[in-house]
C-alpha cells in the first residue's frame, strides 16, 4: 500500500556530491516526519538525518553534520538528502523512512515505512 522509492545513488569520488531523493506513493505524508538511514556491509543500520512533518526542524547524526542537508517538498511527497564533501566512510546503502507523526525520530524503531535503499559508493 505504501511505497517509498529512493533514487540518486551511485559512484562518486571522495569530495564529490550526490543528491538522494525519496518519493512516497500510496498515501500523502506531508504531515509526517521522514528520515534517512544507511547501512554498510557488516554493520547495523544507522541514523543519518531526519526532518519534522512541518519541515521546520531537522536533525543530523554527528558524522554528517555540516556536510549533509535534508529537505522536503510536501507537494511532491518527496524528501531529499543533499550530500557534499563525501568520504569513503559514507559508502553504504541509504534508506528513507516515514514516521506516522509530526515529530522526527533518530532511531529505526521510530519509523513505520521503509524504502528499498539506494547504493552510494565513495571512492578514494
């Protein structure tokens, strides 16, 4: 019923930029918080960034602060993750998620719907 589709991943050189998009279908999520998470091989899925339902509040994991920016377009039911100054340690599968409340969360347990992920690979 609910589908989240990530796009924009790829291979990029260290120091480069990528912009990830997550389009939601099946429902309107303009009132709900959304987040980005990532998972590298052999590691647990970790929080990256989140944005409140209103778009007025954003949160970032310490490793990406100052480099990544989360934003949303409520009319298009889409959330974005602008990634700059990418590092090899940013290499992972990136997932977007939707929470059923206005308030953002920074844990995977706080989200109800997940996309399939998009691969981001940063070369040295």
